[in-house]
């Protein structure tokens, strides 16, 4: 039982260290996503930010198009897209 206790403590320490090390990175990503509306630059506005496909078989091909518009004062460059 002593080995299990040590392994549990090591796991908890590793998880805590991960979040401590990643906090500045996560904070920077959040700050980059928030833009002052009075500041000049590109601003992306989506018609909808979420779409539910419902039940889909693994072999099915499903697609969805998101409509967005640049309402800012500068050109909008899309450099990276992440899916969830």
C-alpha cells in the first residue's frame, strides 16, 4: 500500500506542476483572444459559434460551414484553426 501512496502523490505533483507551468500560456491565449473594440485592427464576428451534428456513424462524412465577417479596420488573417 505504501507504493500506491507514493505513486498517487507523484501523480498529483505532476498534475499540479503541469497547471502551474501552463497557466502563463493559457493566460496569454485568453488575452490574445480579447480585443478592445476601440483598438484598430481586424475583428472576426461569427453568425454562430457552435453546431451539433447529432448522432453520426464513424464512417459517415459530415461537414458544416461557419459564416464569419471581418468587422474590423484592418485585414483579417486566419493563421490557425482548431476543432473540438
